[in-house]
C-alpha cells in the first residue's frame, strides 16, 4: 500500500501537477488504498491549519521580506565592491570576491535563487566586461547561490527544524563552517581555472585602482552596514539574546533602516512592490509546508518510516554505507523536487535511520540541506540554473555543463561534511 501511495505522488509530479496539489491528492488517495486511515479531507484540512500554527515558521516570510528589502537596496553591490577592494587585482580575485559575496548575501536572504538574482545581476556583467568567460561567470554564480540556503539564516534549516524538532538556532550556527568550507572548495577551483586560462591584468588593475581611489574609509563606511547584517542575526541567536524568529523581525527592521535612511537606495513607494514579492514567494512555501506536513503524518500512520528504515539498515550494515546511500537518495531527490517538500517528506523517513546509526540530528540536517542545495544547479529542476539563464540568456543546459567543476567542488565539501561531523557541530559544542 505504501508503494501505491508513492506511485500516485510520482505520477502526479510526472504529469506536471504542482507539488502542493500532488501532495494533497496523494494524501487523499491514501484513504482509498487504506480505508482505516484517518486521512479524509476534514482531517487533512485541520492538520494543514495546525501545521502553520508555529512560531518558528514566522521566520520564513520575515527573512524573505528582509532579503527582498536588501535586494532592492542594492546591498550586493556594496558587499562585492568591499571584497574587490582587497583582492580585485590578484589571481581570480574578482571571481573569489563574487563567491564571498554570495556567502555573505546568503546570510541576508536565506534563499539560493534570491542570492543568484541579486549577486548575479550585478557581478556577471562586470566580470564579462573585465574579460572573464561569460559561461564560466554565470555557472559560478549559479552554484555559489546554493550557499544562500546553507549560510544562516536559511529557510530550509527552519523547515528541517520544524519537521525534526531540532533547534533552528543550533542549525543556523551549525551551517556556518560547512558553508565556508563549500565556498573554499569553489574558490580553489576558480583560482586554478583563472591561473591556467589567464586574465586581463590591465583591466583588473584599472578596476581595482578605481575602487581604491575612493579610499579605504569611504569603502568601509559604504559597506559597513551591509557587513554588519549577519553579525547582528547570528550574534543575537548565538548569544541567546533572541530566537531565530525574533532575529528575523530584527533583520526586517534593520534592512528597512539602512535601505531607507542610511543608503537611501529604497523609497517608501517601493515597499508595496517589496511586500507583493514577499507574499508571492512566501505563500507557496507555506502552502507546501502545510500539505507536506499532513503527507508526513499519513506516512507515519502507514509506518512507512519504520519499513523504509528496516529495509535500508537491513541491506547496508555499516554507518558509512548507510550515509552514502542516504546521500545518493538526497542528491537524486534534489534533482527532481524543490527543497521544502523534499525536507518535509524525507525527514520523518530518515530520522529513524540516522538515530539507529548514531548520527546527530543537527549534523544530519546540514547533510540534507547541502545535498538538496546541489539540486539547485542540477537539471531538471535546477532553479538556480533557470534564474541564471533568465539573467543572461544562456541556455540552462549550457550553464549546467560549465557548472560541473563547481558542482564537483560542492560534492567534495559534502563528503567532508558527511564524514567529519565536527565541521557541523564544532561551533555548537556537540
């Protein structure tokens, strides 16, 4: 019967039915296959409402709103100029500055596609103008955008915390070092690529001199408030002063203050557009959260987590082999499904398995999100690829081909994150 339910879900997705509708249809079909299940329409609706009655979920629309305000305020340009000031004339200096900008911007938006859109729209034209290959630049930003869901605040971490019961604050802190490791692996590839392909040193030197002519203090003053954003969010959470949801509220107020009154790059008349974009982004996410939560409950009623756990642990007997199998499954799911429903569906299934092999739930949350982040740049879903394609006009498949080396760098970091749990747990002391 469990197989029948999954078949209904897969067929619905294959037919192009939206993920939320597919999940809802699958939930109702479960009652047809197993009449004894309390999964009728009344139960489903009540459970959907209950699923959204969560204080921690308030952080999702708030962080999206904060990221949209920052995007409209041109924060990404200020971050990129600051990092370019120091390393712009070095080998691979500007590509490295772009990757680091994605890292920092991820600490503002909490979204991979938003990071690609905000950083890519500004850096890609400049990199091409300074002599870098366009497809290389686009592929780099598309993959680096995945850092947006690993570096806190991260919407997938909030969703995983809601599904698993893990502390969202601890997940945020645990994501810092893995995000930095992934960025480092990408930087290494970008360095060797530029080393062997060569760069237009005259253009790079002229660009760096133009930035440095403004003076360090002017550059610092211009970017200081942007650089302070992740410090406020993470510092507040790590010190225990605020919860993640309260940090999300603070980030919105802070974004409004610096965009409206300090940088003055956002006008009051723009706020209605920002709010509309936020609703358009957050509403589908929360709808999927509510329905996927019901789907998870139905699977629990059918004892699917226990059966799948027994099948995997019965076939693969070592911790290493089980983790490898889970990684393969997550990588595949990330290729065909968006992050939010994937987390909500798979977390209840995998939790008994990771508990059986002694993996910390916080560590597993990092593993899951990193795997699914790779799905941002792998067809057929690959939403970062589509965002990058819309910005540049380059086909999705061309970007995907040039992204392969960066994806390999991402995957190397994933292996370290999977098998060296201290990378994820060091900062939280677990």
